[in-house]
C-alpha cells in the first residue's frame, strides 16, 4: 500500500507500538467492566487507576484531578458548558485563535444570554494584553486561552494571563492538547498561577484516539454533560474505554521520558525545513513568537493551499492546509485571519508538523517535492492565463 511520508502530527500521531502492547490485553482477555465487583471488573478498575496516575504525572497533577473523556472536544465542552451551568450568566472570554471546540461552546453560551468577548491577537498570534485586560474588566466569569495553537504552534504566556484572570475572580481554562508531549506542562504551577483546568488528549502523543482528560481544580463546580452511572467523580458518566485509557497512560509515560530529546531533535528538523522554505519565498507565520518545536505554518504567494495539499499527497507527502477539524471547510484559516493576514494569503497556508519518525531525509525530500510542485502549479497557472 502506498504510504506518504507523514508530516501532519498536529492532526494526529501514529500509535506507538509500546502503547498498543499495553492496550492489547484490555481488548482481549481483560475485557471486564470497571464498575463490576468481580475479578474482571477489579482488574479493569485497577488499570484505569494506574493510567490516571500516569496521566497526572505527565502534567504535574494529582490523580484525583484527572477526569477522563473521549476527546479534547468533549473535555473543552465539559469545562465551558459545565462551569457556565453553575454560574449566573456573565461574560466568557476566549482568544480569537481558539479551536472550534472552544469557540462554538462559547457561542452557545452567547445564545443563552452570556456575553462573548473574543480576545484579539497580534500579527504573531499572541494575545493582545490590552484587549485581555478589557475582557476581564467586563467582567469575565470564564476565560479560555489555548496553551499552544494547533496551526501556528504559538505558545501563550498562560501563567501571566491566568494570574490576571484570578485577580479578576474569573475561572481560567487552557486547551493544552497540542502542547502535551512537546513542551513541559506543570499543572501544579499553573494552578498556583490561576489556571483552574486544562485539556489534554491521547492521540496527539502517539496514543489512541478515544481518550482525553480534563485536569480540573476540584474547587471548580461543573455540571456534567453526560449523566448516568456516576463515573469520573459524577462528571462524565458512561462505561470507560479501558483500553484507550490504558493507552493514554502508557503514551503519557513515554512522552514524559522522551520530551527533551524529542523537542531538541524536532526543533533542529524544523530549522532545516524553514531554511529550505526561503528558496521558494515562503512567508512563515509566527516565526518571531515562541512556538512548538515541530510546527511550521507558511504560505507561498499565488498558490492555493488545498490544491498544494492534494498535489503533495500525490507526490508522497501528507501535510495539512490548517486545522484537521476544520479541513472540510474551504474558508481561510480562522487563526490567520485573526492575526490580520489577508484572506487570499490565509487561504493558501500550509502546515507541516513533524514527529518522532521524521528524519532529515524526509525534510530534504519534502522541500524538493514542494519546489517541483510549486513550479508545476505556477506553470499551469501561466498557461491558463
């Protein structure tokens, strides 16, 4: 089977063989329901407890602060809608570059009578301090600002933002899905600064799809999205996906052990990639801001992003034109528009997100394929003109 070189790790990552090995028994002979009282059930419950400790350790949290969910979108919705249900309507403030699973729940609250403030970002994709202060002055009751952007890779100064939110008596949440496994996360320190909750997900760190977590300060009251059997401290009812949770725990343990080495190697590869992008004249977004070590988001003037993705796929390279969750939309990147990028340029953006298996050879061959593809597309455009 044809297998393109995979350069889209911000969308998802291939499961690590060691993760699959840890999961396999819970897809076969250890199939018990963790709510059952017999040996099969006790074994499943013990596996979940062990995984909860592994996940908590990866982000410097206590195991009792980890609430498992099916995906990052569910965890984000659980915090935003769950917290709002326990408060009188006020203002929710979210950054203008949030993932749709934060923007859309915030818009739902607006339809229920909440105020909504989209916090502006600058040309590099960083939160504008003055507008953040303006949002808190409304005053804001809930704030959500992502730790790392899924398209540009930009890292926000979450401790500083959270400290301001705490002073304004607002609950602060950060979507840390893209950050996990790429930069160090310490929930204890973040919580001390003012972060009340953060979201993480397994499939971004070489774990399975179907497992995520909301790491939650237990002082925050949430109304569950799903009621029923009372699992996950009554915050997320439903029979747990034991195999996926076990895989999440194993992936967290591996990510923690490999974090520094992975980050250094990926930063070096990204540097080689961005040096090579100077040849075809790429505009690299957020280059002057702190970023994830594996992410490059760029535009080549006059080239449509979706067309380029399709052509590179045929050439043997899997890349993205933006967020995987918005790839069905032909609209320009919401993130780039918020950064003030002209819509035509934003529509042409291409994201390369590197991962553990990528090599210098992958980068060199990709740059060659990109150059050849761009020359072909420009040639076709010239003929059409």
